[in-house]
C-alpha cells in the first residue's frame, strides 16, 4: 500500500494537469463560437464544451480512454480501424528490429572487448552513428532498401528499429564483459583457464545483468524506431501510420489513441523482458528480484 499511494498521487496530478490543459487549450474555440452566436456562456457550459470537442486541440483523458476502448475492444481485430490490428503490425517490425539490434549489439561488444583494434575502430563509429537524427536517416534507409529490391515494408522498418536498439545493448554488454576485476581474471588464469573459458565462464555470466537492463531500453527504442519507420515508408497499417492518418485528417483522437496504444505495447514488452530476466536469474541460481 505504501508503494501504491505515491504512484496514485502522481497519476492524479497528471490527470489534473491534463484536464486543466484541455480546458485552457480548447476554451478559445468555445468562446469564438459563442461570440459568433452572440451569446456569453457560463463557466459550466464552457467546461462542458471544452471536455467534449470532436476535434479538440488537447482531448480530455476520458475522450482518449473512450477512443482507446473503441479501438481495442469494440472493433474486430481484423478491422483496419482496430488498434489491435495496427499494434500487431508495429509489433512485428519491433521484434524484427529488436532481434537485429541484439545480434548487432552483442557481436560488436564481443569484438570490442576481445580486440583492441576493434575497440579503437568500431566504438567511435558506433557512438557517431547515434548523433544522426533517425528522422533524417529513415527516408534514406527506405530509398536504399527499395533500390536493393526489398519489396516488403517490414525490411526498412526493422532496420530503423534495429538501428535505435543496438546501441544500448552494445554499451551495456561492453561494460558487462569488462566488469570482472583483475583478481577474478588472475584466479582463472592461475587455474590454467584458456581465453575462451575465461570468456564463457566469467565474462559472459558477469554481463547478464547489464544485458537484461539494456534489453528494457532496447525494446522501447525498437518500438520507437518501428513507429518512426512507418512514417516515410508510405505504410497504411501500424501505429505510426495511424498517427500520420490522424494528423493528415485533422483528427487528434486517432493520434492520441494510437500514441497511448504504443505506450501500452511498450509497457507490455518491457514487462515481458523483465519476466524473462527473473526467469534467467532464477535458473542461474541468482537472488529473486
């Protein structure tokens, strides 16, 4: 109970600020309509109208919740207006990019830790790669994949998602593989352990906490990459495409519901990664989190 109360207080403050922002941002339209009609509405009337506008600048929380309910539970999952349908399209690209990011991040981390040449050459370029805005890089990736004959929209989205997700894995794995201290390394060498045995029996187990911590960041970054990748690809399905459609047709409800659907998907993916981490920790005899 002591843990829940602070969370509820923060959530209540967020909702209070959200409702206040909805009132202030949507009030101008209500007053403008009243001025054209030659009337002067009271506070209760203004409050009611600002909380129920169809194309509000800032939809109220209950409007977004209703749109979410409609898009998730009231629509068939095969419907093109279902957020479950669009979420699954984005989920597929997210998982493909996530897997690509893990493979690239772990492979580069191993090379950097085991090779001084790779450390001096690969790590600087990995850092520089993260200074390139993904919004500028995404159209280039789309053009290149199309030129190479990649017919599926999944390919550029997966590459963009992998681009955003590999760096957290790389940095954390490098730190984890280098976490054993000199005394531990000297002890294994005293027992005659080969470099391969040192790597598999000491460095890899020591890197697992770092690895799982990075996965929680990487899976969220992969989801962002998949959503961003849907914008320049001309995709008509996916949460990113849904946000773009809402923007093009001036319907903020579509944008906000897709945004919150993406947040729910991200929370679910992070929760799954956390569950896998606890399971792996238990199998290796570690303490339960």
